[in-house]
C-alpha cells in the first residue's frame, strides 16, 4: 500500500495537481470577493481566511517529514518545498489584505500598528522569519549556503510555528474563544514532539554506538 502510494507520488502529474489544489483556497476567496460573497465584512473575512490558510499550510508542511518516515513514503519529500512556499504565499496575501483593507497601505500607520498591538508584532515577526526560508528554498541557495548552514537556518520553522500560534492565541484571547487555537496547538505539539523524539532517539543511538571508555576525560 505504502509502496504503491510512494510510486504514485512520483507520477509527473502529482506536483501540478498539488499546486492547483494549494491554489484553490486563494481562487475561492478571490472569486468570493469578486462576486461579493464574503459576508457582511469581506475585509475581515479575507484577513482571517488567509491567516487560517497560512497556519494550515504550515501544519501541512511540518507534517511531510513525519508522514514520510512513519508512513514509509520517501517520495513525499518532493512536495515539501512547494508546500513550504505556499505558507509564504498565503502569509504574503494575509499581510497584503491587512495592509490594504485595514490600513489603506499607509506605511507609517502600519509601522505604528505593529509597534502598538503585540499580536500584530508577533505575526509580523513570524513573517520576517519566514522570508529567509522562502528566499533560500531553491537549489542554488542550498548549494551557496552549504547543507549544514541551510539546515540550521531552516530550523527557524519551529520558532515560526510558535509565533504563528501565539499570534492566533493572542487574537482569539480578546474574544475568549480558544477552541480552534487548541486544535492547532495539539497538531503542532504532535508534529514538533515527533521531531524531539526522533532527535533523542538518534542521540541515544549515537551514545550506544560509542565504544566504552572512548569518552574524553581530563583525568585519563
Ligand atoms: C506566519 C505568520 C502568520 C500566521 C500563521 C497568521 C495567522 C493568523 C490567523 C490564524 C488569524 C486568525 C484567523 C481567524 O480568526 O480565523 C490571523 C488574524 C490576523 N492576522 Fe495573522 N498570521 C500571520 C502573520 C500576520 C502578519 C504579518 C500580520 C500583519 C502585519 C497579521 C495580521 C493579522 C490580523 C490583522 C488578523 C485579524 C485580526 C482580527 O480580525 O481581529 N498576521 N492571523
């Protein structure tokens, strides 16, 4: 089952299909805006929906590696970069919607708002941290940085997930509405907890593989 799914993921149509599927929420929002179908407050609807899709794509991207390892789907890795770039795409649309509909593209006002409202500052920090990840997601950048530095830089995704969640939590705290925040927190805890468990397992294996007495000591 896993082998045939992994093979299917290698099909030349897989990437274009995932690309189109990832664009569907945007197309749906765009169509809704054009046809005036986004409810009584379309600006708020757009800002919130694009924020939701940013967080969803962040979870989907972070789920690729656990699914690849646990599900025995090595070919899933070929979708990770595209999915990661969709996180950036949706956060840019989110920021653009806020800057346009909430702030009328008034840059000094936007700067003041970021400094004044902590939940916006946290969201903006997540956006700033995402920018170098998006900029270095291409093969050339990986080569230029070297694999080790590239991997270290891309560990920022954990801070981004934490800030994205805090941003959402803070926004909903004003309304005392935490149900959805709790769902995203649980998903991110599982995805990040799995990585911590993998890291500890690897460390234990390395320690066990070291021959006894090989550790360096000043007294030896
Ligand atoms: C990784 C970065 C970000 C993530 C994951 C994110 C996510 C979210 C989420 C999930 C919501 C709530 C949607 C809902 O209520 O259903 C939201 C709302 C919002 N976000 Fe973000 N966001 C990010 C960055 C930003 C940035 C850069 C800004 C602006 C500088 C921003 C401004 C806002 C605003 C104004 C709202 C709506 C608040 C309201 O309607 O009361 N966000 N965001």
